[in-house]
C-alpha cells in the first residue's frame, strides 16, 4: 500500500462525510471537505508520478474515488434541491450506463479498453466546477445564479455528448468482437 493509495482511500472515506454534511445542511463544512478532497487528489497524483509510486490499485482507485465523490455530491445537491433533479438523473445515469457496459464487456470476456476521452475530461472538469460553485454559493451566499445556470447546461451537454461518444466506441468494440467470434 503506497502513500498515494492511502491518500486516495482517505478521499473515499470523505465521500460519506461530504454526503452527510450536505444533507445536514452544513454547507461550509461540506465545501471545506470538498476542497480537502480536491487537494488530496492533486497530492496523491503528484506523489505517485514524482516518486514513481504508481500502482495498479491506484490506477483503479483514484478515478473511482473521484467518481464516487462527484456522484454523491450531485445526488445530495439534487435531494436538497440545490441542483435540478433532471441534471442529477442525467449525470448518474451516464455513469451507471458506462459502468454497466464495461462490466458486460468483461462478462463476455472482451474487456473494453478504458481511456478517458477529451469530452469526458471536459465533462469531469465541468462537473467539479459546478459542484464547487454550488457549494461555495450556498455556503457563502455569493449570488452565482447566472454562472451556475450556465454550468448546469454545460454539464448537461458534455454529459450527454460523452455518453454517446463512449456508447459509440463500446458498440464498435463489441461489434468487432461479435464479428470475430468469442475467443479470437
């Protein structure tokens, strides 16, 4: 177990804490925990690269921790009506569909290579900026209504575009598998 993996596990442990703080309307603490999670993500990545502490576990755990945090924040912000429910459904459904497709390809013994697409990276950045903006706005009354509304539409658009991009790649991958036959 490397230091970056321990830091990442700490971020995973923060997920239910942030979720609880949001549901308990402890918005300043939730924002602080979100910032700590973001800093920990940067620190574990820096340490892993700088000291060559990259591990296979870390390669899976780090994006999983990030995704868990974002999904939980979006769900909590939806439940507390700080984000529109339709957006939360779109974001969570995209991740659920991608995970389902990956698992299905594994079950069919034709694993899908997972490389983040540019649109997916843009989507992740937009989701983080939206979550941070809503948390900061709610915690510190910053009056960010206009920017938050714009971010909502950016997140919606990049989420749908990235879903279709991944679906297209997955279907191509699975079609080639089906044409070649299993085990070839």
